C-alpha cells in the first residue's frame, strides 16, 4: 500500500509559521505520530509520500519522499491529491490529511475490506465536537450512509444532526487501481466546471459530485482515537488526550 499525506497548507488558524503536520505535540510532530501508527499497521516509510507546499523545505529532515504543490495557496485539497499522480498506476493507495491523528487499527480494518473506494466514518463525532466547543455543530458537514455502508451524501450543510451518521476523517482508500480512476474523474470535472472549479474544489465537495455521478463509495465505521487539528483549541485537546 502506498500512502499520500496531504501537508501543503499553511494552517493559518493556528497562527504558526509552519505546516500543521509539523506542529509539535510532545517531542513528536503530528507527522511523526502518523508515521508511527502507519508503521504499526505494516506500512514502510519508503511507501509514504508527503504532498508539501507551504515551507516545503521543512520536511527534508524527515527522510520521506515529497511532492510539492507549488500552487498550494490557491488550490483545494483535490488538486493536492492530484499532485500524487506518480502513484496513479498503484493497485492500492491511501490518502491521509496531515492534520489528523488515528490509531493503526483503522488502517488494519481498511486493509481487510474488499471494497475499491472507501471513506472511513468517525462514529463518535458528537462527543468530539462538544469537546471542541461546537455544541451546535455549526461547522460539521453531512455524512450520510445507508445500511449497506454506501455513502449517500457528504459535504453539505447539516440541517438535522440526527440524520448524520458520522464524520469525514480526511482519509480516502483506493484499491484495484481506483486511484487512477479518481484522477481521471477529476480531469473530467475540469472540462465541465472550468479551471477555477478544478483548482479550488475541496475533497468532500468532489466526493458528493462523484456520488451524484453514481460512483459507488463505501464507508467503514471507526470508533477509536481520532483528532483533527484545526485551531488552538484542537491543539490543546490533542496534547491532553494523546494516547500513544
């Protein structure tokens, strides 16, 4: 399995002059904790590539392969994903946001599935959002799946929290060369929506676009440790709750 870690953005809400994946938690950065969990799940460092952008030179000391998104300041997440086109011929690929933490058991569970396109769902999202101080779930996006774990809706504004089945975790899994198809769908999106739509589209919006095109996306439920780093409150919570 090849891994792309998206670490191109600046993370301006943290008021730090570094990418979020390089923020120190203890004696380790977010990136180092991710690599530790990937290693536990059997993924070698040589199979990990970091998509960089802002202050890309800071990643050199980690000894990982990198691919730079030169347009990081004006492009969305899907464009950063497409910077990993060198891996389009890989049978198995996983995309991971650089500002999230999770347990190795999630990767283990993903590897046991027989689906070609998986977007994991964090089930304990309500508790997490309450801890973050957003009891009204103002910034939460929809994540709706059916009883067979088919993803039906993602990325829209939440009107009824009781209809939301989970939270997008910033992880995409592709098997049987599905990543190559994902990149082709992205190129097709440009033909329909033009350069601006192509460069600026975010992951959940693009996933919802694929659902409307009848592309089957499966989900798996995850209830282990999960944190995302979006602001200073998140950083405080991560440091208090880090279990590994």
